[in-house]
């Protein structure tokens, strides 16, 4: 095949920025146009499991250098604001390529250790219990898992891990929302302006945290990275600040969505919810099935460094590529009856929601830990939890992230 569109102008209803229910269009693309050029966004869209995994695995041909680039070019006013504000943030790891990626990841892995997870788990659990009990204490049953649980817990966790101010949840959420909108959103030049101001503030805080770590040597991940630098590891303050910039976003945004989607999926499948209530040991498997069936990140980007092929389709040098993990994770050539949510699925962990290869998500264990703890405490404290009868769950418009804006729940009134 040649580097041409494969002849379906509507692309089977695929809308790259619409996330309410993209799965029927994903299935049609896997069947008829598994590698197709979408002229609306200027990307080759790849939807089959084997093709997505192969591109992730071939970093030498398909570079990650565009993974954090704005989908829509920054307008002149947003560019001016960010330039004059000293915004020079770069990806922590996901958009870096070897040898810099190899060097920085090796250092970061030494700081991102299981010991830190063990230290954090009791505080994560206590925070979850506090949030759930506060929700259940309302006189009239009714809550929102996004607002009442998933919003706060991962944010406080990542702020604690990095040594940031845990009282500033709203501030960091505002900055993170702006990062998502500016990088993966479809904004006009005018709409970019307030987000540009937020990103300047966000980057300044990341640099401040690194400077503070040099002064106080805190027991935090940033403190660990600064100590590694002082001991001779080759990492700059700018690179540490860039890691903080990435982790403060990725460490809570996708985990907020994972918790929300875990509850949403299980409550949407009452038999599956009943299974985890009866046997909480099923929760880890359920979390992996949520990651497969309804991952937080449904698409990620790569760039072809040379002429290549994906799934037998010629891809020209310089081509922008969108890897649709949300489709690959339901590919029935890899996952039997892939559209079905099944917490007993034997190969759910083969999902690509954390990527694959050298860029496999460094924080995957922390994300899964938080979702596991949240579900464990929910089934213990609120086994009768259910979605509200009129629940109309919507997902924000975005190229890469499929995040529910609300997950409304109710329960039997407590006596």
C-alpha cells in the first residue's frame, strides 16, 4: 500500500477529539482502515494491537520527540506570554530520546523505588477512607466519585512524593488542566491565553521545588534526584525540574481517571462489582481490566524518522503518528471478545495503556496501587454503592485522555 488515505472520507465516524464513545469507530478502523491518514489532524492513525506495540518498540525508527508537542500550534500571544515568562519546560521522559532518555531514566529509576510506595501506602489508604467516609456521611445519599474521591487522592499522593505543598491541590489541578488543554486540546489562539499564564506559573513552581531541595534536602523524590546529582550523577537542575513538571501532571491526572473509570466500569457491570465486594482479592485483576477496557490514555504520538511501514502501509519520513491504545486494547486478535469487560481475563495485563518499550510508564505501580486501595476501601465501606439511575457520564474533549467529568453515585441511606 502507498502513503495515501485508504478511501473512507468519514473514517467510520472516528472523531479524534471526541471521547464519549469512540469504541465503535475504533472497531471499524481496526477492521477496514487499521493504518489510515487523518487529514483533519495531520496524523497517521494506527489502531491494531500488533502495529501499535511494534511502533512503541521501535524507538529508533519512530521517535517520541513529538509526544509532548502541542497538537495545535501556539498562537502569537500565548507564545509571547510563555517566552517572556521564562517557560522552558521540556518533557521529563516521555518525549526524550536516547541517549538523554537512557541517562535520565536510569537516574530517575533509582529514586522512584518500591520503598517510596510502601511509605506512601498507609497515607493513601487513610486519605481514601477519610474521603469515602465524608461522602457517605451526607444526610441524603449521593456523591460523585470524581469530585469526592478521585480528584484529591492522587494529587495529594504525587505532591507528597515530590515534596510539594499538599494544601495546594486546587492550584496544581488548575495548572495540570492547562497543560492538558495546551498540549492535547483543540484551542483557538484566544482560548490559549489563560492557559499560557498558568503554564508559566507551573514551571516556576517546578524550578522553585528544585532550588528548595538544594537548600533543605527533603525526603522526597526531588530531594533524591538532587542528592544523586550532588553525588555525581549526570542530571541538571533543568532536567530535574522537567521531571517534576511531567510527574506533577502525569502522576495524578491519569490516576484520577483510573480511579474514576474503575468505579464507573465496575458499577456499570453489577455482577463484576458483586464479585469484588465478595472477594477483594479480585481487585488487582479488575484494575488491569479497567486499564485494558477503559484506559486513561487512549492515544499517544510518535514521529517517523525515516521511510517505514506500519501494518504493510508505507509511512514517509517525518510523518506524525497517532497510536490508539484505546483501540489496540480491544483488538480481538489479542484479547478474545475484546469489547467485553471481564475482570477474570487471563491476559488483561498485556494492555498497552502504560505504553511499551523504553518509554513504559515509570509510575505504573503507583497508579495501580492507588486504584487498588481506592477500590478496597469502597467495597468495604460502601458495598451497596451504585451509579445513579439518571447517570449521564460524559468525557472531556481531548486527543489523548479519556477522562469522565463526573461519576454520580448513590447508596442506601445509613441509619
